[in-house]
């Protein structure tokens, strides 16, 4: 897990410089996992907000080694109206 020293509740609250430092640290750890432990598959997880399943309200990133059959599958459900919602959101962003 990578946690910035300065408190930020989530991705919306963190400064650009702190987020850049945390992201660089995540990359360094991923490289160490790869070089020293031979880990070739990782999942990097951050949840921001209670409805996104954030339960510790201090920004952090999990670096999770993964392998086939490890039982840690994240399943995405298909929301039939998602394409329409995303298209509308994109249109609003670009205005």
C-alpha cells in the first residue's frame, strides 16, 4: 500500500504534486516486485468515495500481485444504459 504523508481524503482532495509523488512511488514498488520477485501481473487499486467502496478516508493505493485463479477477481457488471450516460457526460465535459 502506498499512502502520502500529507492527509488527503481521496483523489479529489489530493494536490497534483502529492499525487505525482505517490504515483512515482507506486511505479517504483511495481518495478521492485517485477525485478526482485518476478511478479509480472499487478492490480493497482484506489477507491475514492464511500459509494466507490472507500472505507479508509485517507488517500491510498493498493499494489496487489495477481495470478490466475487467485480468487481476487473484480467483476464489472454491465449496465445497459452506461453507454448513453457516458456519451452524455462526455458531451457535457467538452462544452
